[in-house]
């Protein structure tokens, strides 16, 4: 084999090729092939293109969640580009003279006026605005649910830890991008949100007031925040999001796609359809389905009607102002943290009741989520590559932790509406707040325990099903008068799904001393790791082994065959025929 490059072009290498005698190549096809060959000579794109087009993707509905997120982001980019043609990112004051009569003659900001013009004077502007807003919400929902799927199936394990970290960063940045976007119209609701954000910044210990002054370029509200948010919203964060999304997709291609366990599916292959033509056709159709659903929602359901709120004015105090739903958990944390978290020390006021919920909570929660794959790998000692997904029931501790986190989030989310609940339900807001505080401490551990017990019970049911077959509902009466239920044996394909997962065991605690009796510096860390491993694998139900399955079948045959035949012979011939007919009818 030589490593010397052949100086001939692709066209010259194909000169001697002989095609089928009945094939006629048109001049257009020949010219297109020549252009493709010219490009391949200079870029080597043919090999990469062939690799991508032959890439196999598994077929399962849950994998569409990531596609919905990608398509929603594309819709946001397209609709946002349309909006930039007419939006004016300025807080300068003008007199509104547009089509919306109730606000004519009112002094508003340029940003608010241009948003009203897009809504009422630009043909299709309101529809595009609503498509943009709904697509942004759909993006956040899809990313969140996609992360749930990845977490509960263990798709974050080696070698996909980096992709999981990228996903958590994407999810966190999408919250910031959404906040920046709905703050741009400069209406009363978004201005109230900016006023709250300025207070959050000031709660940062020591440097908070300086940060708020720098961001707003002076006292609130100022005229710099709208142009700065605009630059962040359309340039900085979209570039980061698109870059992270591209890296995410590239890593999926490099690592190959995960798949659910099943017949023929191993750690070394992917069972599914190639990118071209099957998957591209399906993905293209699904994109237009997502676009159509978002457009339908945008056309029928009004969201963020800024004309009803009016322009922002710092003087009115608005009750019932709520942020977009994805910031609800942070708002709920603000309402639940006790007031005594604010204290005076070293001649300074430390507003921990605001700082913890508004500033610290989001990076801490997403930081814990991003670090989880490395924590689980360290606790379990599992350093293998995983390309087959887990059934959530087969990882009961992980599933319990995930449900515990979701319950924690939901309590904070519902707590953000404690004032509206108190008004509508005629309850005390203080009582509701205390209920949510207690629930935040009690419900997540309870959710973990209940979820883990459910997973363990499902594992035991799977084990019984494999060993003894599926309950058929058919009751058989034996000649001696006993009754038993007929169990149908599982087919090998269905049985494989129930037994394919690995047996797991807690890590053994090694001796804390070396051969000379000297205490190991890592002894304390090893003890902690052993305790966490025991917690993680406690009460685990091991999968059925081939030996156990063979023993169960042998035991069943021993009970059924030898015992029944002699008793059948002891019956009179007429009764034997009746029993035989009953069994044939039941079977």
C-alpha cells in the first residue's frame, strides 16, 4: 500500500470506467457530476457526505423531543430575523400616533412604539410576533422534556457526559435568552420584570450595586438597557446557542445515537434507518408539522398583548405581575425564603432572602444537573461505554432522584402563584406560603421513596414474568379438583428486553490501611463512596440469569407433567373426556 498521492483529477480517474450499455447520461447530469468532482478534488467532501448520508438513526417517538427543540430554535431564528427589520431598540421617548387608538397621543418609548407598529401596522407582524414567542416557549419545553428523557434512560453516561453538560448549559441559557426577549417591548409587564432584575442584581453581596449600575449604565431605568438587551438577545446568546447546538449534534454523530434495548441491538451497532433518504424525509416532514402546530397556536391563542399592558412607567405598582412560566420556579423560591435571611453584619445588609432565590438558585441547580453524570460514575464505579438505554425501572435510585428533582421544581413553580391562589380560593397567603415551605422539605424525599418502591416492584414483576410466564387469565381445573392459572411463556424477543440489563452490586469497602498498617489518605473518601454506592444499589433486583430461567422451567415441568398424568388415568373415561375438552377450549 502506497501513501503517494495520485496527481490525476477525479474526472481523469473516471475516464476508463465502463457503465451499463443501456445507461444514457444527459449533458446536464454529466456537467453536474463534473462540478461535484471538481468540488471533491478541492474539499474532499464526498467522503464526509457519504458518511453523513449513511448514518443510521434509531426510530422511537421519544427521540423526536430533541428534534422539536431544534426545529423550534430554527423557527425562532427565522421569525426573529423578520422582527429585527422593524423593531427599534431605543428607550427614547416619542408620541405614539399609530393604528391602536387607545394609545394615540401617549408618550412611549421607541421600542414600545415599534412593537405596536409590528403588531398593528406591519402585515403579518402580529402573527410573526406570536410565532416567535410560542416557538421560544416550545423550545424551552422541548429542551426540558428531552433532558428528562436523557436522564431517566441513562443516555448521559460515558461517552456522552460532555453532551449532557452542553444540554444543561443550553437549557440555562434559554431561560436568560427568553427573559431578554420578553423584556424588549418595554411594556408595563416587561418593565416590571426589569425592575425586579435590577433588585436581584443589587442583592449580590458587596458588588451588587456596582453590577446593577454597570448593567443599566446608571440609575434605573435609564436608556441603555434596551439596546444592550437587544444586542445580547439577537447576537451574543443566539451565537452561543447555535454553537452549542452544533457541537451537540456533532457529538451525537461522533458517538452514534443511543437506542432502547431489544433484539439485535447491542453496544456496537445501531438499528434504524439511514439519514438519506428515510430519515431526512421523515425529519423534513416533522419540521413542517412542528412549524404548523406553532403557527396554529400563534394564530388562535394571544400571548403577551403589550397593548393591553401599556408602556412602562416606574410609578404604577402592578399587582399580579407574573414572569413567563419558565422563570416561575425562581419566583417561587423568592416567595418561600423566610425574611430573616436578610440580616445586617459588618455594617452591611446581606439580602440572602433575595440573592439565594433570584441569583444563586439557577446556576446551582443547573450545576448539580451538569455534574450528575460524573457523580453517578464515581459512586457506581461504572467506567464502561453505554450505547443501550436503561429502562427507568432498572435504575430505581436514579429514577427516584429525578422524580424528587421534578417535585422540588413543581413546588417552587406553584409557589410563584401563591398570591393568586389566595385571592381566587379565599385563603390566607401566609398559610399557603407555610404549606409550600413544609412541602418543599417533605414532598421531594417522599417522592423519591415512592418512586423507588414502584420501580423495585416493577422489577420484581418483570422477574416473575420471565420465570413463570405471563398470566393468561385462563383457569384450569385439574382432575383432582385443584385450580390453577395457565401462564403463557414469553417469546425470546420479549424476554430479552426484560433480562438484558446488567447485574449491579455495591462497591466493596477496601481496607483503610496499606500493607504496613499505615492509614490510607483516601480512606475517608473510600468510606463515603462505599456508603453512597450502598445507597444507590440498596434493594436492587437482579435480572434473571439463564441458570435461574432453566431451573424455573425444570421446576414447572416437574410440577405439571408427572403429577397430572397418573391422576388423569385414575378418572373414569367419561370424566377424562370432559376434562380434555375443557382444557382444549381454555387453551
